[in-house]
C-alpha cells in the first residue's frame, strides 16, 4: 500500500496486462492537490483494464490519461528508492 504516495512529480507509469490488483493509496493525491498529471502506458486494451481491481485512495490513477496497447515506457522504471516492484508476483 501507498507505494507511490508522496511522489508528486511521478508523471508516467507502465502497467502490464497481467497486473490484477492495485492496492490502497498507491496513486493517492497529495494533501496539497498539486500533483503532476499522470499518464499510464497500459499493455492491454480498454476491456483488459476493467479487469484490474483498484482499491480505495487511488485518485491520480483513476483520473490518469491511459495509452493502450503499449509495451513499456520510454524510460523503464524498475526501482524507486528502497522499493523494488515485481508486478508478476504481486499487485502494486
């Protein structure tokens, strides 16, 4: 939970088609409401996206621009600080 909370300048993220769960607060708005716009590069299509369970407090993700049928970001993000995210074995 809350993996990207406080990452106000996060502007792009890649989500693979096999992701099934986004946990609470991972894409929460900051308390000042001054986040950069978020663009999601999603591997699947619109129907696939509806299969992802998105828990509460993920407003930034729910309001993001989604680019479908993508295979990655222009710049790959695999580590954020001390966090390493393995989307094949867990949700984010």
